[in-house]
């Protein structure tokens, strides 16, 4: 198996952090370039959607979408990062984080691939509103879960927040979210986060 991706992608980072936390050392990471305007042919051949991460296998088709990749690896290596006793909460938290990543990446792509004079401000504002609502929800109702035993939801949230720091630091996501900011400071110091920082 081989994990295809870019170090700057929050979705790829989520899979890489998961692998470190699970002690998975036999799946190499191969850097590829992905883009909504096209990407490396090797990536497009592995994943027809041209998205990352993609997990190539010798014994079956490529697995893609970060949630599918992490769930597959969790099952294969019995990592326990989707604990049965709170699997629905873990999956919901992961979905929230993935939605934040989607919105943040969409903002990044809009500004990277379109001239500034045709940026669509209402769309950009709408994407950030999704992130803002999610930050509020995390602060209001998810801190107990985030502070509990390690699971995939926590990893996903940490990678989403780190991506906000990387690409949208000017938005100041920590304002109004002191508990979340404190939690992230602790989680971001974990070796898995330090080792995968873009």
C-alpha cells in the first residue's frame, strides 16, 4: 500500500496523523500534486476524481476519500480510533471537521485560481459561515468529547484547525473559542501533529 497526497492538505494530514497515532509504519507516503483544474496523471489514474488522500493497494482498487482511508486503516490495523461505544459521535465530529476543511479549501481555491476582481464575496462569506458555525458548535457542545480518549474525531478537528492557521490565520478562529483554542494548543503539540506539519 501507498498513501498519495500533499503535505499541505488537511485531509491528507488527517490520514498521516492517524497512521502515526496507530503505529502504522509500513504504508509509505508519496507526494503528488492535486488541483481542481487537474493534477498529476499518476493521481488521476489512481483516483478518477483526482482527489487526495488516495490509498493504493496491490490487492484491490485504490481507496479514497479521507474518511474511507482512515476507516479502512483503522479496521485493518485494529487501531480502535472509531470506538464502538461512541462511534456515532466520533463519526459526526469527523464529519464536522471534514466540512470545515472543505469550506476552508474552497476559500483557498477561490482565491488561488480566480483573479481577485472576480472573487465572489457572498460565496466566500458563506464558506466561512460554515466554519464559524462549526467552531461555535465545537466550543459549545463537543469539548467533553474532544478532551476524552483519543479517537478519529479529535484527529480530524485538530487537522481542520491547523489548516485554518495555515491558510486563514487572518480570520482569528480562536476569538470567542477559548476552550477549543486551549485544547488545540495541547493536541497540536503531539508528536503526530509536529511530525506532519506542512
